[in-house]
């Protein structure tokens, strides 16, 4: 029998209209994490689903105490759902993923060897299978704008919108102003660097979505994220001005 990892972990999954897959996803997570971690919790954030996901999550919560469920009464989007999950996470390390497990559950335990050497481990996609031309274009533009606005804070990290592993103790220090889906985690990474926390990046495998489709990349989300970037740029300007 493989020795279980001694680090405890909180895994956060935002859930929006995922009734077709979420039960199988959580069963997979519970099986894998039970085999690899001695202590863990799964935090499911129902982001205003209208397809019956809420009832499925409630049943899973009632059947397993390791499954915690939070409800957004309206759709707040991925960024705020992740933040809500982080606010209640209780384990030593916190990781977020997608309901379709873009990061395979089996990959979490091996990554802990790197996570224990830092305060925030940023996972960068080796490849992006299944991405549409529009999704690739918006990703490239998003990265270019971040590098333009935050050249020093972006240095050495290309992909900030996949998955990260955080030490829970640093989360209160790096909670973002951003509420948008595409700038919540970049701002947390930037804040960690500003605070002097140890931030490392490594490559990881991205699994393409097999059923349904993702909700990111809409024009509304792009404008929302741009607003958050500019607001954080202004915050850094005023911070530096006050220090001078």
C-alpha cells in the first residue's frame, strides 16, 4: 500500500450547471484523494446552477462529511466562487480545479513535492488541447495585457489562469480586489510576490473537456477582467506613491 501524504488539502470546485458530470467527478476525487491523502476536504461552490446541480451537491454533502457545499444564490462566476471556497477552506494546502477536472485528481499528490517547497505553486499548462481559435486568441491577448501592465510581477510566469496550490496561511494576505474570472488568480499571484512569499511555477498536464463547454471567454468576462487589471494597476500606482 502506498504511504499517504501527511499534508492536508482543501480542493475547491466551482460548479455551474454541471449536473451531467459532477457526481462522477466528486466520486473520482474522493476515491483518489482517499488513497493519497490522510486528511482532505472537497469544497463545492454551487454558482447559481439552474439544471439540478444543487440537489446533487446536497445529496453528496449529506452522504460524506468530507464534502462541503456552498451556494451562490445567483451566478457570481468562477473568480468569486473560488474566493468563497478559499474563505472557508480549513486544510494546510488549498487547490482549486474545474468541475471537469482540467487538472486530473491523480496529479495533485505528485505536485505536492513542489508545493511544500514554496508558499504558492503556479501550474502552467504544457498544452491546451480542445481550445478553440477564439479561446487561444483571448488567452494570448490576456497574457500580453498582463505583461504590459505588470512587467515585473509577471516575470517568469506565463500561465496564471490554470490551477494553483496555496498554503492556506497566506490566503488572507493575498485576497484580491478582482471579482472577474480571468484576473482573480493572477492578482493573488501578484499580491503574493509583493508580500515576499515564495512563488514557484511548474508545468502540468491540462485535460480537455469531454462533455459540455466551458463558460469563459465571453465578451462580458473579457471586459470585466480588463477593468480588474486596470483597477489593480491604479492600486499599485497609489501604493508606490504613498511609499515615496
